[in-house]
């Protein structure tokens, strides 16, 4: 997980305190409606116990973070992340709505505005709290199958109807050893009877110890022809603090070796081909390639050696920005599969209307994209990272069927 400076943490705590002070100011207008002074005081005391407790816990967590057990550290960070977001955002909306209504009020009298406006603001803040609560406890593990059909002139006739499962961004450390949850996704995948299963990186958050116990779970994934994988930016251990470069390399080797245990072919700037009769298709896998600050381990030219003459190629590349930079108009790769963005785990997906804040960073961030006869599919990811919720971005299993055009 990304590490923030102590100064940044203090600024976060200050922002929480300021928003809570403003929210409390308006909240008093509502508590005055209660007849019982005991209830009024109880609400106020509970309010400040939670605020002070949250701020103190965040600061204490930062101070003690480096000495914690890695598993406990990860658990606490994600828990406080969820708690902070579910507390801060509703209160912020509550304050903004009340302030706008109060300073632009042309409807209510001065006496009415002190009561009615805070109540409206309370509902405005309570609604996002319910939505965030729902995203954490309901949609985080509601796996959704996205069924995509792609036609290509380059696809050999004897590969017509090829069935592909594309998954990405498992971040197994975030599952906290709850193997039964991922079992549900695996059952969905196996019931689709895929020819191929492609995994496009970020198996872990950072450490090989996150893989403990997952071998028996992930080995259940079945594909008629083959299972292939690549690495994502989190799989290199670049976001951790290591006692030595050797420890980091050992962690990296353990992650790579895990793919052998679950019968996946890990492609590291490499390619494989599948042959039916006299026809072939190529599966190409590059190491992580992203725009700065993400490192560029990928070498597409190296990966293409040996399969350049095969007309139909599928590229596995974790970061979708790679498609614009090195694939389209520079190669004849028909289909690229990527992950990485998670759809920011928040956005809107209603039929053809798709929006997420992540689109202001990534031009291609979720779904199917086409450039002439070249396709890119970006999955929203199967796991989660950081915020322990998914708001409008359910965890995705992509089911792709390929047909000859």
C-alpha cells in the first residue's frame, strides 16, 4: 500500500476536524428539536467521541505502522480507510448542502431556515452514507459477468466461437484469507466453460505472504486449452519497504513461482501460440508497462519475437495506457486485454452511460474500445485495493467470445 508522510496524515486529520466542527454547528439546530436534554447531550458526546477517536486512531496508526505485523497493518489500513470515507464524505456533503441552502435561501423564513435547512442537509448527508455503506457490505463481492462478442477478419475459421475468460487485479491480500468468497467467482467462471483463462496482473497487494492458502482455491480454475497470466505493478514489490534488495527479489520470485502451482503459464515479455490443424493464434504477455510514475518493465518487441508472422494475436498488458503508446498503429495485434484501473471502484454503469473519476487519468478505463480493426478490453477488476468497497463498479468477470468476421 502507498505510504503517506506524517504531515499528509496531519492535514487529513485537520480536514476531518474542520468538517466535523461545521457539521456539529448545523447538527445542533436539529438536536434542539429533541425534548430530552439527556438525548441531546448523548448525541453530542457520541459525536465527539467518534471524531476524536477516529483522528487519534489515524495518528496512532501512522506512528505504529512500521512496527506492525504486515497482515495486521493491511487490515487496519483498509478498515480505517473505509471508516474515514464513510464518515468524512457524508459530513462534507451535509455541510456543503446546508451552506448553499442557507446562503441562497429564498424560500424559508429566518426561523424556518434554522430548522428546515439542517434537516434537508441531514438527509443529503445520510443518503451518501447509505450508498457507501452498501458499497462496502453489499456490492464488494457481487461478481458480475460482462459478456462481450468480438468479430475479427484475422481470426482463423477453426477458432471461431473461441471462449475467453478475462480476470484481473485479484489483490489477494485484501480478501484476508476468506477463500469461500473467491470460490463463488471460480464457480461462475468454470460454469462458463472457457477455452482460455487470461489473468492480467496484480495478484497481490505487495507481498508473497498474501498467497498463503490460495493455491488450492485458484487451482480449481478450469480452461479447455490453457491458462495464461502476466504481472501487474503491485506484483513487483515496488511499494514495500525491504530490508535488502535480496528480500525484495525473493518476494518477487515467490510470486512468480506461485503461477506454476496453480497451473498458469506466466508470460514475461514472452509469447505462446496455439495451433489447430494448420492455423495458429498467438498469446503475448508483457511485464507491467505504464506511464510514470509506474515503471516500464514491459518489452513488447521482445515479446513479439517468434509470433510476428501469426495473423491473430492477443496481448495481455496490465496497464491500458500501453495500448495507445505501443500497440495501435504500431502493431497488428487484434485484441489487447488490460486491467489496472478498477474503474476506480466508483462510478456509474447504466446501459451505455459509463462514468468514473478515473477517466480523467486514463482514456481507456473500463469496457471495450476499438481503433480500426484493433480492440482493447479493460476489466474493472475482480478484487479491490485501498477503499474496501465498490460503488457502481461491481467486481468483474469478463466473458469474451471471438468470431470470424
